[in-house]
C-alpha cells in the first residue's frame, strides 16, 4: 500500500489551479477560434514559432500533408481548410503531465465534428488524442507544439480534405 501511495504522489504535479485553467484555455481558444471563425482568438492559442502536426490523422484518412510550422501558416491553413465547414470542437480529459511554471506538457482528447456548410447530410467526426507542449508568454499560455493522433473516426474524410473535388 505504501509503495502505491508513493508512486501516486510522484506522478502528481503541483500545478496551481490558475495555471491549469490558463493552460487548458489555450486548447479552448484553438477549438473555439475555428468554431466561431474568429481569427484573433485562434491565433492567440499559438506561439509565433508553433508547430501543428496533423500528419498521423491525415495518413489514417488517406491524405499526406506536411507539419504546419509557424502561427501564421497554422492559422492560414486551418482557417482556410475549415472556411466552408460548420465545426464543433469539444476538448476533454485534459491532464498536465509536465509543468515547471514556464513550460507545460498536456494530454487531452478532442472531438471534432466537420459538416459542409449548407449540407449537413455529410460529416466527418474525429476523436483525436492530443500531445501538446506550451509555454507562458506575456501572462498567457500558448501552444508551442501540438501533435494529433486519431483514436477513431466516422464519416467521410472528403468533407475535410476535398480529395474528390466536392
């Protein structure tokens, strides 16, 4: 029993509640920025030199894409890709797994629904696993590196990737 308690204590991070909330808020800004089509909100989630790696999810959907590098490229790519879609992003199970007051690493799940605007008879629903590294910049937590893996999906990948000209 004592060994189990010791192990659990060593895995617990002392993250102040205000930092935990602010760290998770970076993910909320990422999701809500897309759903609300709010470029400044979306951009506020990322550091200037951030990377977003959606390559593993795309590969599972039969598409090859690069890792997106830099806040401007990430914003331009994601917002243009979703510009003809209605989206909802739900972030759950956030766990800060590394924290030093200036940097953090976060695990979370994100469920992302994609529907063509004006034709909700088609959809792509993704449940993705997030691996996110963040840093504190000017009293706000921002994403430095965001990597996605796919847990499951349902629907038509073409809704997001337009590989068949639709």
